[in-house]
C-alpha cells in the first residue's frame, strides 16, 4: 500500500481509533490509506513500568519495520509516551517518521507567541520533555503538573482513560491538574496524551485546549508521499 500513513498503535486502542478517525475526517470528502501496527498494551505498559525500555523500544522498532515493509510512506506513533522510542524507530526505517511534537517546533499557528503553556500527559511524557523541549526552544514558558497532581494524572491516564472507560475519579484527576495549570498562569494547555482529547468535553475550563492528536494528524497528512 504505497504512500499509506503507518501508525504504531494499541497503546492504548482508543487513541489509535481516534487517529484513524481524525486522519479520515481531515481527508474528507475522500479517505486516506492507513496501515496500523497495533501492539498489545498490557505487556508494553508492564515493561515500561519496570524500566525495561529496551523491550518497549524493540517492540516499537519491529512494528515500524513491519509498516515500512507493508508500504507505509510515513510513520507516526499514536502515543506521546511511546515517543521515548521514537529515535530508535526513526533510525530503523528508511521512510520518514513524524514526531508528535513536530508541529510544536513551529508553534506560531498553534500558540500565542511567548506565552506560558501548560502541558498535560503521563509522568514519562512530562519528565522526558516530549512537548516541553520543543515549546521551550520556541520561546515559551512551560508549566506541567507536579507532585501528587502529576501522579494522579499519570494514574488516571494509564488506567481508565487509556482503556476507554474513565471513571469520575479519573476525570477529577485530570481536572485538578488542569486547574493547577490555570492557577499558575497558563495561557493555554496542550493535551499531551493522545487519550486526553477523548475526554475533552468532560473538562471544565475557559482556557484553550490544544489537541496534540489533531496537530499530529495534520502533519502526517502533509508529510504523506502521494
């Protein structure tokens, strides 16, 4: 399937389905060829929680190579935390791989210049600066949840939200982290976990919420060889 967009997904499946939907919504009235390598979330999460990032990386590299062999012309990872393996995947294939934070390296169309930007995501996404690095390099002050708020947000994402069955407690944990960023002066907040757009309508805020999945999908479409 030459020229298809290759997605490494399954971590978890709701965000993978969201990518597929968003790509085709953006391509309307047509559709876009998509290849999906869907990993099993439970073992990947278990390996990551145990610090076995070598095993996590190997799984993503194998998936990327399978997508390339099947004809993908560009590859994207459907989870922000999974971008800890991004460089290894990009090095293992000949086709372009597009980082989820790539649109934020040139954020003029997404964010007010020089603003304080909040980022919500898993502990690993926040600690590794998946979004904070590009945002800071573009001149923004980056805010993220800390301490118990960060731990609660991480737990909510990795349990109910990633399974597609968020509880009231999960929503409350995200809302608490969002409220904290608001109180600390964020002008807008990046939904830096690919499952967070699925609960966007259940969050109460006057701040603009920047959908990283939407930005990534637009960039993948633009990068797809035709």
